[in-house]
């Protein structure tokens, strides 16, 4: 990161919301840039090289979903989506594409700041645990956020990696969705359990089990990383 706190790109078509978010983040010590449409966001992303993006779904020119797709083509930095209340389809779609989190408008700026801090703490490599998890055909390295599966490096956004690492670090232990939200997302997450289900689905699409391990669904309870 370029400074102690990190660089944040704020993208929202409501200038008042941008101003309020910007004020709180700057006061907290973050460096920020902001814009109000999708195409400008892509250009600013390339120029600014942020450490995290706060991205509204409803944007002129190019909506937030398309911007997220564009970011995920070449970059795995954290993205928090800003969504309107009740847009369940958009929230799930954003998570499936690769968003790390979402927050529903209207929200308290202090809540957004808490989420940003939680993501930035986890994303700061200097603060990461150096634990290396090695199985027969899977290596999970928290020092570099690197996953190797069947000899191939697998790219994952931070949230997917953290969920995998947490489960694999607690092999054969069953966790409820609520426990995973609390432990992996790092706060009392106000969203629903679908967030966990979507991230598990994305993990299974990338690593669908190995010679002696599997991400198992424990019906009526949650999930576990089973090692035989």
C-alpha cells in the first residue's frame, strides 16, 4: 500500500453520498478519489490504483456490475458494493461476480467505515498470519494469499481466500453460516446467510475437492472442511 491507511476509490452517482463517504474516510486517514459514473471509474481505477473500491450498483454510462466485471478481469483487490434496499438479485449477482461485501443504503457512515477498516486489516499483507496449509493437492498460503490446486495457481478475491483459509485451518469442524459471517467478515455482519452460500459456491467452482479433502455442506447447520 502507498500509505499507512490505504487508497480508496469511491464510485456513486449521488454527489452528496460521495461527499459524506469521502469526509469520513479522509478524517479516518485514508487517501481517496471519487467519481460519479462507471466509465470514469474504470479510467480512474487504472490511474489511481486503489487498495479498495466502494462501488454503487446504479451508475450512468456503465453500471456497477459491469465495472465490477471489468475490475475482476485483471485485479483481485477488495470491492464493497453500495446497493439499494431490496435489490436482492443485484446483491447476489455482485457476490457471484466477485464482490467481497455489500452495504445497503441508507447506511450509517460509521458502519461503512468499520467495514472498510475490517477489509483493509485483512488485506494488509504485513498483518497476515504466515500459516501455510498443505494437503496432497492443495496449498493455501496466507502470507501471500496464494492458492495452488492440483499444481495450478488459483486466483481468488480476498474474501474467498479468507473463507477457504478459515475453513481449512479448522478442518473437520462444522460452522454455521452466522459463525462464518462473524469470523471471516470480521464483524457482526448484518447481511443474510446467502453471502456465505454464494462464496462457498464460488470456491467449489474453483476447487472442487481433492484426494483426501472436501468442502462439505452439513444440512441444517452450515459447512465444514472435511479431511479424511
